[in-house]
């Protein structure tokens, strides 16, 4: 029977768990009193007709039960799962009654004690007898899930048992097992584990019903009803082939069995291959042929390389005798700048450890984590306290360089590095091109007239910068503002 869900301020005062509990607004299961308390504007339901009809049905069913008790001196109750194929094989069983318990239909099968005793005399001693026609404690319950739980309930941790049940059995099997367990005794119907479960956002209905099954076993064990019940498995295919304490995950045992089968098959194939001697001989012949052809090809390549080396040596001798330069004299190696950055704005100091520590702090502030430095040195001449030379830093990888340059704007958030700037290490022509563009934009922003002519920047008709020579010294300009030739300032 459904249990009343009570009032907003507490449970049902009468704790009703009978037919008077019905569904109402909001999918709530309430009795009449709690319904009137929650929804006072709803008129009370007229249940006299229903109660009268239910009493008449109960009296009629009791009369039928008494008549059946007179015809059959013994009745045997065996609970079988609905999806078990063994239930269909017992053709001598007849359906006596259908009970609707919490929205699920259950079949109670009855057998005539005399016919069973005639067919199998031992069955009358192994099955529970119901002489008075009422629900008796069954002697045997056929349920694969309940047999597994009863076997490992006191031998393994409850959490591992629940994990096996949730991963091996379906939701229908779990629900059927719970209802079979509730039919063993009427005491469990009053417990909190007899409540109908529904799926929620926190957990599914199957997980809640597994917890109820373990709790119902504890209640039946304390009351002593488990001593009179035997749980049996009707389908061994629906029994897990591993124990809860033998695994970390339920699939390990199955994978291990499959692995052993694969190793056995591999071993058999290797033995078969070892016995196949002609095939091995053919393989050896093919290997020898391949080695012979490989040797011949290698010898041909070596002869060609020797001939090429002799020709090159002859060319070098002839070129040296004529006095011409060797081809290697004009060969230059490109500079790898993919891991280099340039830091400007760090003050000069004769102690290199002082400014090196500032470089490490600046890189940490830009990247947000420690950056490994392979090398760092000043560029731009000798030490001079009046000016600050830039620092060329070589990092561990190009990825570190990308991270540092992308976080260069973070230096403005640190008061120590407000005047410190990070830039990529680029060739001289690229740096001068970028410098020319910056000077031009600055002059235009200040309202001056800036013109670039053949790589030379003129600001207000005065040469300031050129791509070939860089900045122009002021001493090279005459009094009229004209320059005879651009001269760098070093």
C-alpha cells in the first residue's frame, strides 16, 4: 500500500499506509486529512461507496478462500520471477489471484498438495504449507538477485555488493526482487524500505531499490524470518560469475577470462607453426634471397658514391689550382631566433646576478609561471650607467617564447615592471622597418608632416631615420635643416 507523504510541516499525524491514501494534486500520495490540510479549497471526496464495495469484495474473497481451504488441505506457494523461463515449464500451476502492490502486478501460484505429493513425494517437505488459506512465509524464493545478495551479504562490503547489482541486473529485475522480498513477511511493509521509489536528479530508482533490498535483508535477519527462507537461482546465466571482493571493477573478471582464452589460442597457433617445418624452410629461402639482393644493391650504391666523391675531389683540385674561392667560403648559416626575446627597460648593473634575477621575475610576471632561461646577455656595446642596454634572452622552447610574448601586457600590472617592455628577437631589417613605422605614426599623431622616400623618413623636411643606416645624427644636419648624407648614431 502507498504511504501518505504527510503535511508541509511534518509527516502524517496518523502515519497512514492503507487504501485511503490516494493520488492528488502535484503527484502527491495523501490521505483525506492531509489533503484537506494542504488544499483546503478542495472538497472532501465521497469514499463511502468505495469503502462499501471494498468490504463486500473482501467478504466475498474470504468466503472463496474458505471454500478453497475445504477442497485443498494443503497449499504450496512458490515465488517465481515473471521473466524466468522455468515458470512457463510448470504447466500444472494455476494463477489463483492477482495482487496490485504499489502499482506492480504479482502472480501467486497455487499447487494442489495431493497432486504434488503424488508426482513428487519430497516436494511436500521442501515447500512451505499454507493450511489456513492466508499468506504464509514461503520456504523457497526463486530469485537470482536475492540469492546473490543472501550469499555475499555477510562476506563482502555492502558498497561492492550494491555496485555489482547496479551494473549486472536490469531495473525490472531489481524491482521484482524487492517485491518478492517484501512478500516474505508483513513486518517489512511497515518499514521505510517498502516505499515506492522514483528516479530523481541525484540517483535513479534502481539505486534506491538496491539500498532498500539490503535494508530489508537486515530487517528480516533481525526478526528471524531468514532462517525459514531458502533463496534459489532459476537461471544461472543471470548470476554474476565473480564475487564483490574479488574485483575493483565488475568487468575485470570477464576480461581476464577472455584474456586467458586468447592466450590459449595463441599458444596453440604457435605450436602449430612450430610443427609446420616446410613453411619455415620456405621462409628461410625467401630471407636468403632478400639478403642477397640487398647486398647487391648496397654495393652498387657504394660504387656510385665513390665515383661521385672522386669527381668532387677533382673539381676542388682544379678550382684551387686556378686560385678561385672554394664554395664553402661564402656559405653562411642562418640564425635561429625562434626562442629569443628582447627585454628593454631593466636598469644596468655590473653584478650580472642582479639584473638576471630581474629578468626571471619579469618573465614570471608575464607568463604567470616559472620560465626556464638558457642564456641572457646585454647587447649594444659596453657598460654605461647613463643608458640602459636591451637584454637578449634565449628560452627553453618556442612555446615558452609564445607564452611570454602573449602575456607581455601583464607587466603593466606590476609596479616593478611598468617601464619594462618585451619584444621578439627579429632581424635587423625587420626591426628597422618596425621602428620607421612607429616614428611615422608618432609624428603624424603630433601633427607633424612625415614622408617616407626610398626607405628614408623625413619629418618636417628633416631626415630622421633610414632603413639602411638607422637613426641620423644631428651633427650631420646643417643649419638649414638639410642633410648631405644620412649618418648613423652608432
